[in-house]
C-alpha cells in the first residue's frame, strides 16, 4: 500500500508526480462529457506536513477549507478554488508561462507544451484560477506552492458544475488568513484516509421541494469521518471523490464496501442550496 510514504515528506511529492503522469494522460485529463454545457471551476488539492492534533508530531495531511454558513454548501469541507474568470485568469495564465512560476517549475510542463499545446493552454488557465481563488480564500502564497499535476475532472451534482483539481505541495506556509467564505482550515492526515474504520455512508434526506436538484430515491454517498478537537468532520461529495482519486492512485487503497459500513444521516436544507445563513446542525451536499 506504499504506507512508507506517510513518513516521507520528500518522497511522497515525487511519487505523486510519477503517478499523475502515468495515470492522467493528455487526452483523458480534461474530459467531462457528463458535465457538458455547465460552469467550470478549478480547485487546489493541497498536501503538506501539518500538526493535525494539538501537541502531536507533524503529519502529512490533506489541507481543506470548511465553508462558512454564509455561502452555498455551508458547512462542507472543500478544496480552495472557484469559478473561472475568463478575462482575468487568461491574463494570469500567461504569467504562469514565465520562468520561476509554479507551472514552469513542473517537470512535465515542457513535454505538455510540445505534445499537447491545447491542453497546456487549458492547464495554465485552470491553475491560474485555482491559485487566484486560493489566494482570495486563505491567502495561499502561489510562490510557495509546488505544483504536482492535475487530476481528472469531477462533476458536482447538485449545482451542475465541472471541477478541475490541481494537486500541489505546501512546504513553507504554516499560517493562513481566511476570508468570509471560509470558517476554518481542516487538515486530515493521510494516515486517517488509509484507515478503513474511518469510512461510512452518508444517508441524505432531501425534502420534496428540493428533489429536482438530486433525482432518485436513495441518496446515499460514501464518506470519511474525521474526529478533530472534539468535533467530527464529514468528508463526502465531490471533495471526497477528488481526495480518494489521489489516495487510490498513490496508495492503491480502496475504501471498504458500502454494504459493510455504518450509516450517518444528514438533511439537505434550502439555505444550503441558496446560500442563506441558517441554524441547522446538518448542512450537506454532493
């Protein structure tokens, strides 16, 4: 399972680089047929060595935002990022072609520019979007990011959006300044993601007037339960899928079968899909 990488902050980024080149080719990388004609967003899947618990030794973690109650999908864990701004991000993308940028330092960049120029232009725009949004949300320093490569795109079901994840390693920045969209930073150790006991199934109750957003009768989704400082966080939905796609590629890890997992319950509320602040305990989405 390559668990030795959990204690190797130098070797893990190199392994991720290798895996993303091997598993994510030019042609399949940006395919999103099932998300045709929807809005596009780009996010940063951040990894780094963090102190996950008070007083504990630093561990390699996935670094996520917890969305504030004032935005859509309030209470969800998510990767920092957002919607592509075609004019601004096209300009920032040109900056990323310059020497010294996170993209130009990516070892696969020269080959991608030569063999897949269209994908190279798209990748530069997507990375520009993810870095710009991450700066706005948490003041992520783009010059302190080591870009490791993109993951295949994912579809957001409730809000009809395609999301392009950019994987990166943070080695220097230890403090973040959060804007109004983010409640707090949640760092989940990779070790927790490789523990089968941390997985469950999220059973979502959808009121009839919101049923059009999530068709079907059985709304059950795989999830990870992470206990931190007496709180329990639930990683599920598109962010779960993004995180698990990387974990499965790098560690050859497959979560337990859903039939063997406990169920946890949540309710989709109107404030979740309209961005209004509410008082509900459970705000969930996919």
